[in-house]
């Protein structure tokens, strides 16, 4: 009885269809009553009225039954599907899609690490639950508790973030839980995830098994796997022959010694892949490599024994997602070609079928922020790639998130799914449920994007009706123009202040020079008087020149560029 009365709640949205069925029954009954009670002969007009009553009545009954069944299905799936918040408005198509496509969706393997990997996982989980994230685990260390107590742990940063990104529940809450650090007591400074994975490793008798069990405990889409269970170190050999054996120090040493990375290698070199890594690659419909730190997140995964070979032998669509910004101390002044060539030099050709890279249309204000840290835009140069079989796809996939430049998860996910759909269509499998569901989802997403763009344009038009009409260029790049304008204004303001200071300093030096000349022209007795009254010591010409030099503002970026040029020129001469 409780279930029946539940249909009459406002949230159930059943009463409207029940009312429609009742209206249909009333119309049909009225038509039937007219037919039975008719005593005189039926005229054409009277018959038409009776037929109209029957048609309206049966149409209302049929529509009511259809919609009530549809709504029953929605309520059933809302109650049983954990991924759906009951308060959110959903439609039956998306609900049916959620139940089928996630279980029957394509197998996708993502290899990488860092924030780039997490972004891709967030986009892919909208299409399938058959996701395997393969991440690097290195730099074993210790966490110190109170009174010198030590808790040994693995650096599982990428594992933690991968689990949070694939979580079926609130992603931010999951990240807060895993990254929580104790602020008091014996465990001060130790994070919850360190203790959790240490306990799980002890229970599961192995780190890899602990992570696999964690996938079920946290109820995530797919699975997160460490690339190897063996203890390994990521080492770098620099162009000047210097070897760095600590992953965390690679960027600092490269930056300090003004050199570049020659090659990356793992120690020991014969690390075995975790159970399930090779199988996931072999069964994949699509393999996505990157984005992430090229030399510390992407290439080390590919150097594990058997991983590169499995990718080369796989018939899956292999996509490399290039970074948007360079990384100081690792990929300074790198282009798209340099990123791909680095992978080819370490692992050979055949790992990449498609390369997805950004158009470079990032707001200048944010580029300047990255420039202060030594990073810059990756150059969109694809002419020097060694593997000529690679196909390139240029997409505007940069977005600003938390004042940082990030990849657009939706664009990367849509591109990967579209390539899988195109492959199925090429194999004449477009009538299969897998293709039809993915294709319909892609079309629905495109429609949603168009509607969002229209709504945003309407809002802009309503707010800017009082303003003059702008050109297409101005309307498209208005944000970037404003940011450039503001940044230029700030630069001009700084220059103006510096000029005022400079002029003041020059005036002071001129006064001192005139005073020195006056003293030199005066007799000795008068000089003593001036000395007593003014109490200003004369400065030499060298000190005045030094003051003038100090006035000039230092441009550290130019100094750094000159040092790099000198270093490169010396290398070329050698």
C-alpha cells in the first residue's frame, strides 16, 4: 500500500497521467452511452460525434498508460541507480543509457599521471565504466609521526587522485577524505590515505591487490592500477652527462645547471608490470597516453617490461594527448614534435596513431602567470615528428579551472569515443547496440553544447543591448582583449612609477655632483664651512655611475634568455 500511495506524491509526477487516463475513460464512456441510448436512426453528424468521443477517449487512455509506464521506469531506475541523485531532474533516455552504456561501453585504458590524467578520467566516466587508469608509483619514503615514530608509505598521489576522479560519489569530498592530514596527536602530519593504503596492503598482502580492493570499496567507475609492484626509481641522464637519481630533484638540477634531459630510465630496469595491466591493454578499444609530466609520469610507465610491446601489438585506437603548457626543468621550449619524439626515442614507433594537441588560444594573462614560474605554451609545431604515420587533431581544448590552464575533459572524451564509433562504422557494425548508444550520446552532447552556447549568447546580448555593436573578432576575443588591456595598464603603471623613482635618483646624483664642483672651486676655509653646514660627503664618479646602474630595473627573463643563448652557442661550438 505504501508503494501505491507513493505514486500520489508531487515528486512522483504520476497524478497528471492518472488524470489523463480518467479523462480518456470519461470520453469513451460518454461516446458509448450516446451509442446505446440512441433511439432514433443515427445520422452522419451524430455518428461523427460518437467517433470523435471514442478517438479522444482512447487516445487519452493510451497516452496516459504510455507516460505512466515511462515514469514508473524512471522512478525504478532512480531508486536503484547509485550514480543518480534523486533530487536532480533526469529523463528516461539518460537513465536507460546510464544502465546499459556504462556496463557495455568501450574498454578504455589511460596511461599517465598528474592533474592531466584526472581530467581525462572525469570526462570518460560519462561514457563508460570500463576504464583502466595505469599510473606510476615511485619515490618510496617515510612519514614521521610524533616522538620519531615512522610510518613507511608509498607515494600514491596519482592513485589517490585517480580513485577520486572515478568516484561515483562527490569527487571533491573523496579528495578531501584521501588527502586529509592529522593536525594533532601521534599521527600529526600523516595523511589518511597513507594509513589506509598501509593497512590495506597488509590485509591484501600486496600494494597492487590493496589498490584493486580499494576500487571496490570506494565504488569507482573502472579501476586504477599501479604500473608495477616493484620498488623503482625514476632517474634522469642529462645532456652534460650528470645523472639524477631522485625524481623530485630532476627539474631543479636541470634548471640550475642550464642543461636538458637526454634520457629517462628506471632503476631497476627489469620491473614487472602489475597483474592486469597487460590484459587491460590487450582488451582495450582505445588507449590514451598523457597528458602529464612527460619524463616523470608518461615515459616511465612505457618503460616497464612488456607495456610498450603490448601497446604496439594492440589494435586499439592509440591517442596521445599533448600538454598545453611546458614544464620548467623538464620540457623547456618544447613543441608538439619534441614531446612525440621524446616518446619515440625512448620506446620506438607504433605507440601513437593520433595526436591531440591544443590550438594555443590561452588568455595572455594566464600565460604571463606561467611565465613567472618558467613555463610557457607548447609550440604547435608538428613538422619535425619522426613517425610520419601519426595523424594530428588540433582542438581548442584549453579551459581555465581554479586559475590554472587545464584540458577540457569533454573534448578529449568525445574525441576518443568518436574515433571508436568511426572504427565500428568502418567495420560495418553501426547496427550494434554499443555503436548506437555511444553515437546517440555524442549527438545528445552536441545538442546540449549548442543550447548552452545559444543561452550564453542570449545572456550576453541582453546584458550588452545598451552597448554599441561589436565586430565578430571583438566579441569572440573580448576576454582576451580585456586581459591584455589590463595587463598592459599594469605594466605602464609600473614603468611610470619606476621612471619617477629613476628621475628622483638622477636629480639627487646631479645635486651631489654640483655640490662637489662648488666645493672644488671654493677656497679651503670656505670648503670647511660648507662641509660643516651641509655634512654631505662628496661621491666619486664611480659611485655615481654605480648608482645610475642600480636605478635601472633588472629584466630577469632577458638575463635568463641570454644565458640560455650563450649556453646553446657554446654547445654548438663544441
